[in-house]
C-alpha cells in the first residue's frame, strides 16, 4: 500500500485505458485527474467524503476488500498448538523480566506492523492490560524492527504494565502458518489511526474476532467495513473508552465471552 510510484503515475497519466480505478494501493484519493474511480464501500468511505476525492466513489455492495483466503488457504482451521505457541513464543527480541501469567490468560493480539501503533492505540492497550491482570498482548516480531519491539516494552513499563505481558511471536512468512498461529488468540485489538487491512480479514478468517474503533479516514475505517459487511457489530466501538470497556468485558469472563464471539463469528 502507498501512493503509486512515479512510473505508475506517468503510465496512468498517458491514459492507456478509458477508465483507471484507484483500488487498494492507497486507500485515499490519488488527487490525480487521470484516475476516474475510487473503489471502496459506504462504511469505509461514506458518501459525504466524496468532496475530498478527485475520483468518483464506486461502491462495492459489501466490504471494499476482496481476498482469496478461502481458495488459497482452505486449511486455516484452529491448530491445537497455536495458543501454546502464542503464550510461549520462541526467539523473543530479548527476554523481558517478570511473567507470572497462567495458561488460562486472556490472549489479546495485534499483528500489524509497528508503524501502525500510535500513542492513543498503545495507551488503550496499556489500560486494558493494567485493568485485566490475567491478560497478555501478542504481537509479531518483525525482524526488521527489533529496536521497535524493545521500545514497546519500555513504553509499556512507563505506563505501569510489566513488559512481560507483551509477547512477540515469530514473523510468519507462510500465510498458512500465520493463519494457524493467529487462530490461538482470543481477541484481535485493532489500531486506531491505521486499521488492520489484510491482516484484519486474515484474523477474521482464522476465527478471531476484531475489536475496532472507526476513525475519520478510510484507513481508520477498514475494521468497521469488515464488521458491517459481516453483520457482526458487537465489537464496533464508539470511543476509546468504549474500546477499552469492550476488551475488559471479554477479559472479565475468562475467555468465555471470546469463545462465544468466536462461535458467532
């Protein structure tokens, strides 16, 4: 994702086809007169956003995002070792001090890249972990950002939460491995300013409900798009406090609420 490269922009500016459609590469307007349509949906990009786009909004009937998980990855079912691996991940960037959680801990997860972790998102996660002592946050150990991984441990400690409550699982190159691993989580905690896109639908496909807070930009409304298109809105938060409250309601029931949500999903 991201703005189109210069070469792509030049090619499109030459109008090689009567219609050029902006889709997925950059979930916002390209601001270019040679792009005629922006393919999205009414939840991700409401009609009132039209004046902020040079393209005409073209709406998909459900969610804007199409993927081939069901065809390409049919063996996504829950793996019996997934939860154990998430609670006891190998190859941590460093081993933080502490621990003390049990095998019945509520397992929150977020598998987005670290640049999507804004201060307000991390504040909410820290509040959740602080108020739910028997909970863990699982993230991916992106090999290119070990300093960022360690930095989040420090940020969590400064918020009064033991760094041991944040566990890093190994980065999965293979999509089937990622789907099987993520199936062990109880609840996916979405980012605020830049939601989980493909990662979000991967989590849902693996049977993990996604808690999300819609923002003002399309990039911050992807989770809402998935929830509304599925008709599954109990995890669609209204405010940051509501987001924290919903997560705590899941944690307070010792995973039973998460199991119920998974079954409904």
